[in-house]
């Protein structure tokens, strides 16, 4: 059942024990949404536990330094920024059919929860912001930081086409409420670890151009992680690189997850729709940024994604 912000706030107000789920390979939006909702519910005296398949990337850990998960056996399960159950990763088996409320902004969202608060916004954090306001919780600087980081990361620091006037107004409100935008922007967008820099260099060495320069493809392998000392928690920025090349309509990053299994990130420029490409391969996301998982050898995965991309460019 699709509901509005007021009904979502009512459901949260009526319950006392919560389990908040983030998607696998967590980014700033799913984490910012989860952390902000955690702090808001704790202010209301609720018990809350956060769960995610993967650990929090280093660059986001300052947001959760005050989080202590409560012991909860059964709770009201909320997912944030999760378009499909598959994105829960290993948590899918545990929580399939048990998610009561999903808060999401993906138009590729599938109906896996009892209630869905679904709005086409730049970031899920924009929706969570309005839910917290409806709860009557005072938004302090910590909550504002969490919400701002979700909006900033999902818009590429307000550079992507999903950014509109409402996005800027929302960010402005959060800055007025204490979000430290300068510190966050510097830490997330202008600071690279030495291990990430080494990984980026190796990834760029794998760059391939296809279809008369309209598609750029690169790979991130386990061997690259080992050589650089980096890991998957530092991979967010890698996926944006191929699309930044002049003339590229589809930027593809293939990341090795395990033997015979690869995560494919697709970033596009108009008029190519990344979601349409990934949906054909069992994934989804947004028009400019989507993802999917493809099995096979690296060469087989390359050919599969290139055959699909060819139909769209």
C-alpha cells in the first residue's frame, strides 16, 4: 500500500521497537537516511537497531559514532533507500516478507513491504527529512548532517540532473538547522585516501572505449584491491569516472564480487537511460545511475553488458 508522509509518521509514532535496514554496499543516502531516522526515533524514546550487510565505509563513520544498537528480537522493520529486496543482500533471507515500511525514491521500486512511502526525489533523505518533521522531532545538527550527506552524495554535490529547485531548498533548510556543508563536502568530494588513489590508478589502466567513444568501460578486480590496499567501501567514486570522459553516453564499471559474479554500475548522459539498461539485466535504479549483477567470466560479463548497451546508444 502506498502511503504519504503523514501516514508514515503515524506508523512510526505508534510503534516502539524498530529495525532499520540499509541496502548492501551502502552509500551516503541509505546510511544518511538510516542514521537520521535512528537519531529521531531515539529522541522519541524508541528502541532502534540498524542492520546492513556491509560495514559502514570509513568516510561516513563520523555520522554514526553515537549509535548504539538496542537489543530487539522483534520490531517494526523499516527499509530506507532500498528499491528491491535483492538489494538487502544477505539480509534478504532474514527479512523477506517482514518489511512493514519502505521509504524510497527509486521509480524502479518493487512492492515488497506492507506500506511504501515512495516519492520521486533526488535522494531518500529528502523524504526522511519530511517524515522527521511530521514526527515533531527537533532536527539538531547531527540529524541535519546525516540528511545533508544523503542529498549531497546522491546528487554528486548538486551536479547531477536529478537536482532541482526543491533539492536546493531542502539542502538550504538543513544548513540552517546546522548541517556542516563545507566540512561534509570537503570530506566526501575533495578528500581521497592513498589506497583509493592507488585503486583509481589501476582501474583507469583497464579503461576501454567502445561504439565510437560513446561507451567507456573499466574494471575493478580483486587483484586491484590487493595491490592498492583498498576495498569495496572506497569504490563509490570509481563508478563516476567513465561517464566523465567527453563524448561518453554510457559509462560502465564492472566490479568483481566473487569468482564468477560481478557488480555492474552504469552511469549515463542524456538521452541514454541507465535504468533501462540495468533492468534488462535484472537490476534497476535511476535514469542516470543504475546497477545490476551479472554472472560469468569477466570477458563474458563484458560482452553481456556491451551487447545490452549497444541497443541503447
